[in-house]
C-alpha cells in the first residue's frame, strides 16, 4: 500500500486532531512555561518537562556564548533565553548548531538596541564563529610546494578559515572596557590549525584583508600589490612589498599560509 | 573477554578511552546528531574511535512520535552517517522531541492511544524504507503520561509488532517508570515484545523525592537495576548491552567495573556472545 507521496508527506492523516492537540500543548508548555490544558496528567511531575527542556536550551547557549553570558546581568540573560525559546521555533536537528539560531534571533529582533548593548551582535557572532570554525566540516587542503616565489607564484592559504568584519573590537577588548565607545571597522581572520584543530584569531588591517581576499581569488602577490598601491594611494611599492612579505612570512609561521600552488 | 557490553562515547572521556586501556568496551555508542557534519579535532577523534571500536548509534532528533512530517533530509543524513561508519544498529526513542515545527531537544511522552500507534507505525515504515534497515526503538522514561487511553506496554507492543521495528529494552527506564507510576517492573517486562529486543540499555538515575526518580544517566547503576537486568536477560536472546553514563563521569575504572558486572551476568547465561561487527 502506498503510504507516502513523493515529497514524503503522508497520504493519510492517522493522528487524530485531539491527540495532536495534546502533544502540541505539552510541547508549547515546554517552550513557554504557560500552563497547559492537558488530559490525565500527573500535575506534580509536569514541571519536570519544562525544567529539563529549558535547561538543555539554556545550557547549550551558555556554553556557546560564555562571554555574553558573563557580561549580561543574570536577569537580562534569562529573559533573553526565555523569550528566544518561547518565540523562536528551533529548526536544527543538531542542538550544538542551535546557538546560531539564537544569534539570528537577536539580530532580527534588533536586541542590541533594545538592551542598549550596541556590540551585542558582534559579540555573539564572534563567539559563534569560534565554535563554528572549530567544528566546521573538513575542507580538502590543496597540494602545495614548500619553495616558491612570494611575488609570482600562487600562494595557498589554509582553506578552513573565515574572514569577517566587525563594528566593535570584541576580539581584543572585554565588554566591560567601554567597548561601546569603540565603534569602527575591524577585520578578523579566524582559522583552524590543521594539526591541533585549535582555532586562532588574527586582527587585520584593511590592507591585509585586501591581500588575503585577492590571494583567495588566486591572484599573485605582485599584481595584488600593484593594485593596492594604486587603490590605497600608498605610492611606495617597495615599502608595501616589504610589509606584505613580513605579514605573509608571519602567516606561514602560524600555519595559515601553507605554501605555493604546485 | 567482554563481547557484549558497550559504553556511550562521551567527549568528556574520549581521549582517555582512545589512549588508554582503562576502559574496554566491546563497542561504543554515539548520537549521530552530535557528529554529522562535524570536522576538525572531533572528527579526527571520531575516526580514531571508529578504528578502535565497532559503533552503534542512538539518535536524539528523529522524533518518531511527532505529529509533524518525517524530516526526510535528516533521515538521509543519518543513513549516510551509518553507512560511513558501518553502523549496524540505529536506535531511537519512542517519544517526540519536535512538534509544530519546533525542536525541543528532549524526549516528551506520546499519548498512549490507538491513533498514535497507527500514526507512528506509518512513520516508522517510512523511516525504515529510507534507511533500508530496521529501527530499534527504546521504551522511554516518563514523569507523567498524557491523555492515555491504553496501557504503556500495550502501546509499545502494538507499535513494535505492527511496524516491524525492533526494540531497545532500557532496563533503567523500566525501573524508573515502575517506581514513578507504581507498577511491577518484572510484570511489565514480561508483557513487552521480548522476541523483538535487539539492544539493551542500562544506566543510573537520581531519586529526587519519595515519589519521583529522574532518569539522569549521571549516577552509577544501582543494585536493583542490575537485578532487573539479570531478570530480563533470561527472557531475551543475546544482544548488545550498553552502559549509559552521560554526566558526573567517574574514573574509567569505575565504569569498567560496571561493564564487568554486566558481562558477568550475561556470560553465564548467553552461550553465544553477541558480536557487534
């Protein structure tokens, strides 16, 4: 007998509406804490479900966002988590990815303005990315050669990285240190070390972002520097080259530059 | 030699498990949701674990009792994971953790009702068709039933018998439920579809009041649960047995002692050890 359509939806709805309602009310209670109208329950024990469900959500978020959790007053954090879990329907099947939905929720609700914490989005994003880069799926490393020309060979970078822009220096300054007064343009490279799997952060200037972005696009350094020299009106290609080479040698030491394309 | 008793693979003791011989499980169990799509350090650790031990999987997010549609893409992801790690047993909970398109990440009790049986049987068949292997479903612990119209054992038996799935007998859950709902654990076990038991779980729990035990997996297994396991093992065929310990992880030697005790129980009555792979 054919039970399902091609899209996986059941042809026959076998669950009665009343049963569905009971299940939905219990689930809603677990998300909101609002007293449910349920049939034949042990009222004294019902709270255990709300407690257990909410604790999982709360613990997962505390673990993912330890800086935000420590910074926000306890009652503000608790209300934030409570509202999120009540208002937002978590979509991921993987609880460890659920904090990303929390970040999206805060951003969408513009809670940084509501809470008067202008760097909230940046802080959550920064904390999420540490987790994200640590756990992101492995990306195959390109074949490289150790010896090559910095200027004319294609430089190969560790592919397991993210390059991001922030409005507040949440990666260098604690939230308690007048962070809200430091609005600007900040660039951050986050990458995963191949051997250890540890996540590393490097604060970047706009010039170095320009260089890295172009290296990612397969452009050789000599062309990148010529363009940078013009665009940024530096007018000193030798000085620029010297800075770039020092920067790239440092990235090689840190195992972000892997070598040259073979 | 222990051929039948496994341990839940926890990040808390992964390194020690992989690099020492303090704990010698016959296999390890993990939740695919915690590993699917993961790279980096933990992927390497998982791959090392897969080289050292056979793996069984015990899922958390299938939500087989959900009123919602089956998440087909998720099931396909699980299937790929099972294939990659050569997993022969994929078990899940006879409960729901998603409702009206919202995941809850914990196990809620399904109303023990005939229409729920039919609905879940249909969903099990759909999942099994995708996986091309039988599901193994666990009797869950619960702190209140909701809108029940039939007995728990009737509910479980109907689902297992009508769907063709196998059963994970969670001995601790039987103990916890028997205490919380005031029934006889042994009588309850006898009424289950024991011929379909393909996997056993055993764990510790926490009694929080005179009338309530919470299934925490955070304490050592207590003697009455070992005794209930001893009783149940007389009634079922040899199957893999899993010691669950999710929190308050003790010295691994303590977990090994629990494994040894379980092994001693089954080795005297199960003539053929169950080889997981």
